[in-house]
């Protein structure tokens, strides 16, 4: 179902896999489970590391978040989003794209062994079936979702 071939790279003992899924933006629950796995005690990002979380809203405003919890609160499929964690020897990047005709996500995992990469992609694959979206007009759908959320916030603050 709309999958592109994965690419593997070797750099010494460093392996990297990039996979693009068409019509997929990971659900908030899937993103949360993946982050829990990565940052759990003993996880690859339990140690100090760099993290970046970025959203671009349909009105072209954008926000960068220092904390994953804040990012997750705002995260919605259909928005352009970038999730990134890295430290020497490890990297996890998710980029959600949506243009006028297509919706897709690119996942990049770098680790020092294949089993770590496989474990991370196993979680992604578990959420794949419920993370597939087929909006006729991805940009328009994102704008409608954004407007709806803005209205909900405005009425909550009254």
C-alpha cells in the first residue's frame, strides 16, 4: 500500500534506514508510543541528546517546541511536522509532508545495529494501518482542521 523502497546506508558501525510512506502521517498515539520507546530508561535517547520539534500550520505560521509534550499537544496529521532526536551514533527523524496532491511521511533511523532500526520500524509499522489518510485535497483538509481547532480554542477561552 503506497510504500517506497527503504534505503540502507552503512558508515563504519553506523547504519541508517530511510523509508517514505505515501498517504501516511503517524497518529498522535503512534508518535507518543514511538517517543516513549525511544526515551524510556535504557532507550537510545535516555542519555542527553539534541531534540527538535517543529510544526507549520496551514496559515504558514510555525512553531518550534523544546519539549515533546508541548509538540504532541499541537501535533495533528495533515500539518507539516518535523520530529527529530539525535546523539552520536543515533538519529530519529520524522518529516510529515502535505502538498496540493500528496500526503506522505519520511522516517529516518540511524543506529549502530540493525536490530535497533528494526525495533523502531516495527512500532511505525504497527501504526501504519491507522495512520493512512486519503484526503482529496490535503492542503484544504489541513486548513479546515486548523480553522476548527482555532474556533475550539477561542470558545474555550470565553
